């Protein structure tokens, strides 16, 4: 059920309907050569460790958004290796209802925090930080169970 917002046109006085829909986002699990995955420390509220990612721009594909966000936040050029899952729980982001498509990727080079990232870290399943933002701990559990589980099995 879309939430409809009614506004009055300032020019003609007619009633206008605007649909308030979830916002598409992407998150990226970036695997690095050392064998870990990257998390960023968010610079903006809410602050905390998170997967690199962000909002999809109008006219941009999900894949292009993932590559762009990875570059903006980690300074890495990435090659997407797959699509993990789409996460859509309405309360996954406290700021607004977002729907995130999560990609896996391989990054090359030296990661550097940039744009919305204050810091960057390489983690393994056993060394994840205690506090992880949004539903990213759930996403990472799915990643380690499905993607890394297949590699082990």
C-alpha cells in the first residue's frame, strides 16, 4: 500500500497526489586480496560501522550505483561478482524506508576512506566489530553462510 500525500498546486489550486514509496539503495560486500571484507565507519548520522553503499541516483542502474558508491566510499575500483539478496524490511534504516540490493564485489588496490566514510577497516567473520549499523550484521551473516559457505563446502 503506497502512502499518498496530497498537496495543493500553487499555480492552479488543484489537488495533487504524490506517492511516498520506499527508496532504492545498494550495499556492497567488498572482498579484498587479504581475504577480508571492507566496512566503513560512517561519517554522517547515524554513525557506526557499515557496508559501503548508498542511494541509487535517478537514471542509474543498481549495478552502476554499487560501483559508484564503492569508489566514493573506499577509493577502490570494484568488479561486481554477484547479487546476494534484496533487503526490504521497513525498519531496516531508521531514517526512512529503504530497499537495498546487496552485491558482492572484489576490490583491488589500497582502500582509503572517502566521501561519507570517516574510516575504513578490513574484517573477517571472526573479527567483525561489535556494533554494526542498520541490518548489515544480518546481511553479513547471510554472506558468510551462503557465499563463503559454498567456497568452504
